[in-house]
C-alpha cells in the first residue's frame, strides 16, 4: 500500500533538493506533481484540491529558516497536511460510563466485518476489557458459525441465536444479547450486523433498526481499503442510511493505492479509528494518522 504514492512524492521532493529558495515556478511544479501523485493514488478529487491548495499556500509563506532548507520545509508541510487529512489525533473508543459499552459494526458483505469483530474483541481483551461478541448477521448462512469460530480463537464469549430457529430477528438477538452481557458482567458488547454485496435499502433499514434498538455508544463502519474510491461512496451511503462514529479500514496489507485511507475522513467527517492488516487476529491496531503519514513519506 502507498508504494507508488511514496515513490512519486520522493521524486517530487528530490527535484527541490539543493535549491536555496523556492520560486513561484518551483512551488507550482511541486504542487502539480503532488496533485498527480494523489490522483494516481485514487484520492477523491475534492480532497486532492484542498490538500494541494493548503500545501501551496504554506510553501509560499514558508520562511527560509536556519534549521530546514526549502526542500525539507516542503516535506514537513506535506507531512503535516497528510496527518491532517488522515484525521490528526488518534481517535479512541469512548467507553460508556455505565457498562456495557455497545459497539455496532456496519458495512458491506466481504468488508471483513466478522473477522474484525473478533480482532477488536481480542484487542479489547488486551486492554483489560471483557468483551462479548453478538452474531446479529443472520443474513449470510455461515456468518454466525464464522463468528463463533473466530470468537473461540480470540477466547471471547459469542452470543448467537439458537440454531434451527429459522432466519431469526437480528434486532431481538441484539437486544437479548445486551441484557445477557449485563447479567454476565461483560463490559463491551460488539454487535456484528448483516452486510450485502452492494448498498441495499433493506440492509440499511435493518442496521438502522438494530441501532435504534441497542443505542450503540459507537457505530463503526467497516470498509475494505482495496476498493478505493468505492469505499468513499459506500461510506457516504452508510452515513446517510445508518450513521456512524468512526471507520475501520480493513485489508491494508493489500496492494491498494491508499485512496480510501486518505479520502474517507475528509469526505465523511468521521475519523478512521482502527486498521486491520491481515488475516491473523492480531493484525489489527488503532489507526495513527502520524505514523501513517510517516510511512507514506518514508
Ligand atoms: P464480512 O462479510 O464483512 O463479515 O467479511 P469477513 O470477515 O468474512 O472477511 C471476508 C474475507 O476477507 C475473509 O476471507 C477474511 O479472511 C478476509 N479478511 C478480513 N480482514 C482482512 C485483512 O485485514 N486482510 C486480509 N488480507 N484479508 C482480510
């Protein structure tokens, strides 16, 4: 991920090396190169425009100070602007004052939701929490089983509807699960909901019904970073249909160009909170905008 973007930006900065002072033409040329690099990385156009305008303005105003030469100053500005579009500070889970904290997951089928649910549960366990996973994805025949298997691997309790009860009602399952969590002193409940292959009104309604029934403290939108710009349009649809507080980017280990990671915060106004980067349950962490920016500029 980001390999092409990193290379392109490095080439751009190389051209500024050795310059004593940046002319207007240098700044324009640099801005153009950065624009191309971001567009090639599949970053959404409005985000690219805003980014380039900010870099240009700051590069123009940059004083030639003792510590940094002009090329280094541009790198510093780009770094800071990357951190900004990636969300600035790391956004952590806001735990409820009165447990359990309810975290609801929403997203398309195949986004990596079920895997993520177990990863998040394992991570929370490492933070000293006692999480419970709830199988409210009753759409996909194998989803309940998959959550149970993953939950077992993570060593966390999974609340699932009794088998053989037909399709079942995900709202009732989620509601019952929260009562059960309270009774059994689990302090975080993670509700896995059904996705579809594409954005679908019925799926949105079901997720909204679950949201209304369980009043989650955090709704996390889970999205596959590999789908690039589609991640941004899907996010917009979920924002309108269900609403969410934060984003989880999955499959960051793939060879995606990085556009989803760089666009989603600016377009939706919601922070990326977690990053999932592999099939192992431990391939998961908080999303750190500063570390991600450094990786891009490495
Ligand atoms: P769901 O339909 O949203 O519940 O998605 P799943 O959790 O079933 O994941 C779909 C596929 O993506 C599975 O084969 C997972 O093993 C895989 N997957 C999930 N997260 C990641 C990730 O971060 N990296 C990679 N490479 N694969 C992942």
